[in-house]
C-alpha cells in the first residue's frame, strides 16, 4: 500500500498534515498552519524536498532519542518525525519519507 498525506484540522481551527507510510504509521508531522492553503503548500514542499538527503537534519532529543526534521530550500522546517530509540530506526524513517512522500495522495480529513 502506498503512503498518503492526511490533511487535518486541529481543535483550535488550524490545519496540519501528517505523512503516513503504507503500513499506516505516521512518519512525518507538520506544524500547525492558520490557513488551509498554507498546509497544502507544506505538503507540496514535502513532496519536492523529501528525495533530497541534504534537506534532512538528524537530531537527538534531551532524553537521548533520535528524530529528524525535513527542511525546505529556505531552511524552514516543514515536518518532523516521531522519536526513535535507535539511530538506525531514524534512518529507516528518513528512507520511508523519501520513498513515500513524492507520490503520496492527499486525503482530506478536515471535515471529520
């Protein structure tokens, strides 16, 4: 099964998206946007930047867990991963975003 973007509306009325892998696991989450169009632009930016390894910043949380952020060409963060207990798992997450994002369909869940 192919990956997909879910476009969602938060309880505060703002919009965000998450990228899910074919197995249904969330592999990337966006920040919240005031406008729906901004969230849609964020999805397009992820699709464009996901294949480029230099757009990923690998990080470690305060408690020693691993995560990554995906940045646009202007350096702005467009998505963040979950926390991983192992660096290898984080690298697998990056590979999953690279593979799934460019062709992922957008599922509009804002009405739910």
